[in-house]
C-alpha cells in the first residue's frame, strides 16, 4: 500500500512498497560501488594510504548492503504483521457480529421499550420546533445542531469508515446468528457480502416489490470524437464520465495498441429501478455477484465498439464503475491488462495475478468500505494507493460524501503524478505503452428497457 499526504497521525501502517523500492535502490548502488571498487583495487593497494581508503570504502559498502537487507526484511515482517492483524481484527468483528445476531431477540425484548421511548422523544422535540418556530427552544436547538457534524462529516470520519468495513464483512455472521445458524466459516457456502446482498434481492422479489429487481438494458453511441492517449493518472481519472442524470456513463477510447474503457459512478440512489442502470439495483446485484444492469451495459458497449477477446483492454472506473471494471477483469471475458479504480467497493473481487491493479482510496471515503475489510495485496501487481484528505481540517459541510467526489480523486491522481514513487511511475509507463497511436473516443449511454 502507498499512502499519500498522510502524516504521522493519519493512519497506522508503513509503506512497504517504499521499503521494497528503497531496498532495491540500495542493492543497485552496492553493485555499482563494488564494481567501481574492483576496478580501482589494484591502483589503490600500491600505497598504504590507498589501501586504507579502499578498506574504508569496502566497509561502507558492507554497511550499505546490510541496510538494504534490513529494509527488505523490515518490509517483509511488516507485511506479515499487517496481514496477521487484519485477519485477527476481521475474525474478532465477525465473531462479535454473530454473537450480536444471536442476542438480538433478547436485546429487543430488554431494550426495545427504551428505544421506542427515545424515538418518541425525538419526534416530539421535532414537532415542538415546527409548532414554535423562532422560539427560544428553537434557537437553542439551532445552536446545538450547528455544533454537530452533518451527515457528510459523520460518514467521512475514518473511524466510521473502518467500522463500516467491519460491519460489512460481518453482515453474513450477523444474519447467521439471528436465524440460529452456526458462525460461517471463512470459506463456507454462507459467507460474504454477496450472500447477504443475494438474500436482500430474493426477499424483495418474494415480497412482490420492484426494489433491487434487475431488468434488460440497451446502449447507444451518443458522441464520437478524436482523442490523444492519457499521459498520466490525472488524465485517466479526469476522463471518467461524471455521474449526471441523462449523461453517458461509458467512455471507450480506441488506440492502435488497444482500448481504454472508462466507467462512471452511481447516478440514481433509489432502491426501485427506473430508466437508469447506474443505480442502487445494479450496486446490489454487483455486490451479490449477479449480472448487474451496469455490467451488462458495459459488456454490450464493448461489443458494439468492436472490442474482441484478443484486444488489450484497460479498465478505469469510479465507485460502481470501478467495481464493474474489476469484475469484468476478473471474468476473463476480455484480455484486461490493467485496472485503475477510484473510490470503488472492490475488496472482495479476486483479480488474476496477471492483471495490474491500482486501486485509489481516500481514508475518509466510506464507499470502498461497503465491500468489507480490504485484504493486504497478495501479489506485486495489485497496488492500493490511500490518501488522507482531512487530517488538518474537518470535511466540508453540506456534502453527503465529500471524500467520494470524483473531483477530489482527480486531485489525488495529480498528487500521484508528482509523488515520484517508483512503483506508481512503473505502472503509469505500462499504461502509456498500451495506449499508443491515434485515438477515437466514443461515449455510450445505457438505459433500462
């Protein structure tokens, strides 16, 4: 994991990618110095002073070699410790959620009247404010509310973000405890957010509601233009379609060397599907690992754009678009070489090792946490970039999810471009090598039918 713009208090952890890079650079310098020293050894050993200089240089090289080995060992030990602690934390939260599910009936009997009474008091206070606008009571409540964080600030708290991840990971355990089943094993049949999401979709269908019920989609080309290859991460992220009602959700760029597919984020937050496939119904279906409307629309647009199974494809997506991009890469339907996501809930998607992933997340963005606790990257080709936005100042008021905004991820991409990180630069050069030649951009609009 790479952490950008995070100070000492921004989050626990070390940058193991940086330690690995440092170790590699030190080993390279050791080889260069040893080579130079071997060339000059004969001439330096002719005099006592020259021999002393040579011995000191050899000693310095030995210390540099030890430092390189220590950096590599520190990275390895830290990665192991971080993986172990994540596993312990997830297991603890899963056990806690299962026990809460088991105790829920008794808790409702014991504390249900108090909860109902508290809600009644809240509703009564709200009614009193409406009946007495401008009263001293109304003024006191206004002052009190201004001091409280609004919804966006609350959801942007890193503690809330982490708690959400553990709640999402433990959702299946809670349901199992509630219905009296044993605690699910890590690899059992009733595990993960996908099982819970599938249960929600099935329950809605049994009840006869339209909530979360998928439908067919159609796509059409709405704009064609010429384009140049993206030159950096900022270019890639800024080309993702904005989540705007009635706008195109898919952008496909064709180059001599392959294609780049950009997917936007959720547009419709309603639980009942309308004409917009980038909605909560698609979100729920995607988490349940079913064919979502946004997934089907993307596949249809890619086929109509002429992308074949032999063409190289780079997937780039924000939020729901990032989840769909990762799922397409994991499906093996297309030859996806690289995936770049921003603010995407893809922690449970297993990508092949030959797919290079750069997952960009903000510490205050709760959306990636909806896919549960992120497991440490098991392979070198999968990289998570995390940046803290609001370490020195609180999140702005008036925005529901300020850290999830695509504009702020574009800012983070700009920071990545200037960070000088060797791993990020290597991945960017990979993408540049796969976007050569003249480009044609086609914007696609998908609708439910």
